[in-house]
């Protein structure tokens, strides 16, 4: 019995879709170009009781809401500031800890400890902590720090792999996150300004220094079919993917461009689909031919099937091309960040 993959496509449909996407240029079911994203609607500051929040809805109706809450915690040790140079760090550099970020995901129809929400939360956490920028901003002093709770809610069953939707929504929620202004000294018990207008953004949109503006990372889903590289794949496209890679990128403070901070391969569901009826066992093969001609045709195509599931995997050369398309100047990553920059609360 073929394994259940929740893909409502027959082997013939899978074969036709794979052939279309493997052409040069590829023909996508919705007519998009290889690097074009699906339309979406986004807004921020939608939860009044949260420090930051955002909502994004894709054109297919899949919608996510992210709320960010910040709480003050005692660090438990005098480790908020790094004294002395270690591993190339500057004296007095502020450094946080991974445990100060808590990401939880709720998906309708799944338990909190199911594989999908746990894996998605781990991927998002890895990307957010990769460059140390976020956890460094959570340091209050040598004794106190902020603990950040990022609660992600998918409002409907995902119609495609939800990682990009959750990542982009989290990115906007963190950009809108504000922290109360500190009026006490850093090593004293924290005392904050009650005036919310005096609060500061976790990621300032207009830095006061000469350093380039920094932002939370974004995670994009990239797939290959043949030699073609496709961004933001739909559920039908994922069903025939040769390989799927999640690439996380953020702004590089050195040159103002983008840099990759995390990379994960996603197991493509296409490899679990059934191959369809072998030509040798297909009684309709060779219609209109004589019995002898039909037998020769079946012997010639023995082992051939309507749809042959991809084995998965991607070469280093193709993987390098995929990363380059995300982080290069004027690439897909910059295009996505530019679009998110225009979202207003």
C-alpha cells in the first residue's frame, strides 16, 4: 500500500505538474515567475496587550497571528556583560542567552508536542538566535534581562508548508515590538517609565549610530524541480519537488547586504507518493495495436511508470545557487525585506 501523504493528486497529475515545472522557463500552475511570491495582506500592532504583534494572510486564505510579550527576569549570574576579550569579542560587549527566547506554535488539529509545530518552532528559534543580535538586545544589565515570549497562532489548517508564513509574521511582530524605557541604572532593580510613548523599539527603525539598520531574520522556502529553482512553492508544487530547502537570512552589519544565518533541508512529500500503474501491467497500453505489438511495447517499457517519485537531495552546486539567489544584492531576500518594510500598523 502506498503511504498516505495528504496529496490529492493522481500519479498522472503529479507527472504533468513535474514536467511543467521542469521546463525552461518553468510553467507554474498560478502563472508566477520562479522568484515571485504569492500576494499577501499584512498588518502590525493588532494586539493591544502585547509588546508587539502582526498578522499576515496569504491569498489562499492561510492566516497567522503572532504576539510578542516581554517579561523582566533575574539573570541569576553576573553574565549579562562579557568582561575581557573572548573569541574575538569586544570588551564590555553585551551578550544574551538562548534560553531568553521562547517560541511556541499552535496549529489547528495538532497537539503542542506534535512533530510539525515542534519542528517549526525549532527552525524559527534557530534562525532568530543564529547571529546573536536578538538575544543581545534582551540584556538589561549584569543582573537583569528581558525574556521574550513569541506566541504564533495559525488560524486555519495550512494549505502549504507554513514555515515562510510564520517566519514573515514573526519578523513583522518583532519589528513592532516595543520595550518600556529604563529609568534606573542598569545594575539596579529595573524601574521603567510608565509612559508608553517613551518606549523604544526592540529593533530601532532609525538607528542613532552610523551602523546599518538591523532586522530580525526571515526564512524563505526554496525548492528545485530539475535544474529550476522556485521560491514560495504552493502545496501542489511541493508535491513534486525534487528538494526543498529553508534558508534564513538577515542583514549583514558589515556591508549592509544580506547573509545566511541558518539552513535546513525539508523532507519533500513527493518521495512518498505512489508511482502509479507500471506500463507492463497497464491493460490500456498499446490500444489499437495487435497482441504481438502490444507485448513488445510492454516489454520495451518494462518498469516504466506514469510517475516516478524523486529521491530527494540537492547537489552543492545547486544549493549554492539557491543561497545566492536569496542573499545576493537585489536578490529575493532584499525584495522580500523591502516589501515588509512598507507594512504600516
